[in-house]
């Protein structure tokens, strides 16, 4: 498969799997390969300097052992293999900087918190290069990962998989319950349980910590109050604006019908010029 989406629970070994997969690909086809993190500065801690707690070895040394390497650049986090392939770490936080490069394989790590614009820029390059892309993540609410998963699971050109802690056995139930108690003490019972559902059961419904109205949105979804709401043409449509400057600008559209407040549409954008 040229495209895959792996929605796996926390501590399932997602990055380690993809690093080893890339090592094989780099010797099957001489090309450029990328490992994309949400932000470039995360890469050094999460990938380049990260140590496997089970082995005590650096992740990149396990995936790309010294005999496979011709050159390693610590400052720019680049490895050149004996095969001629080059692997580097990049960030999705500046997608414009990625345009023009010709990778043949990209791993998007923590895709749920990456800037999805990075894929919009890079997808045409991979299509031209007949390259592959793998997206690995744990859910963070109903964002672009959820819509991508809904698309991928019905697309024969994609491989889509959800793996929960109960599926892999990589994290014991005792460890999860101990973590639950810690979350309860920090975030409260409701948000603590939602975080466990998100991190270990790969739930897209969990309230995002720190999100405004996160708990209320979760409850509305659980009570089946979120769905397709038709606009009543005989009733005025009101709008509520959050005028973003450095962040997104958001516009909610709503009507009052039969005493109910119905949210019927939503718009979001960046770089909006205010006059």
C-alpha cells in the first residue's frame, strides 16, 4: 500500500515501526525519505536523541545501525545511507519550506497534531514520484485524523487500522488503571477518563484537555445531539464571530427554531484581512 493510516494507542511503538520500515525502503529504492513531526524542534527530542526504554539504545541507532550509514549530520539531523538514500527529520509547522523537495517516502508522526496543510503540499510530489506516505498517531478528538480514517477505511488504495491497548497487550491493564488514578487526581474524573479513552482506547470522542467547552461537546455527542441540522429557510440565520488575528477566525451560524438554538454551519479561516 502506498498510503496507510495507523491509529494506535500511546506507547504502542509507532515511531520505532516506521523507522525500521524506512530503513528497508531506503535500501530497496535510492531516494530521499522524511520523518515529519508536528514541529521541527520536537524532532531532536522525540526521534534524533530519543532512547528506547526497553533496550537503552537510541532509536535511530537501532533502526539505522552504523554499518548502514555513510554519513550522519547531527546539526541538521540527516543520515546518508551506504545505498545512497538520504533520511532526514522535518516539521509540519512550516509547510512552505517543504515544497520543492522530492521525497519518495514520508512518515507523519503524531499526525493528529500536525499541520494538515503539509500533506496538501506534499501529496502531489509523492504522486509524481510514486512514493509512499504513512500517518501514525493517537487520536486528538474529531479532527483531520477522524475524517481521514473514515475515508481510508473504505478506500482500497489505503490501509487503515485502529489498535487499542487491549489489542496489542503492549501496556498492561494494571498500568492503565494506575494512570487513570493519576489523571483523576490532576484533571478530575470526567476528563481523566476521557484522556484514558483517547490515549489507550483510541477514542475520537474524548474531550481535548484545555479545550473550551470540550466536556460539553463530548456530552452533546454522547447524547446524539450532534448531526445534520437542516437550515429552516423561514427563520433568520444569526452568526457569532471569533475574530482571530494570529490564530484562526471562526464563525458559527445558528437559528432559533421552536425554542431551540440550532447550530447549522461553521466557517474557519486564517490570514483574514480586517477592515
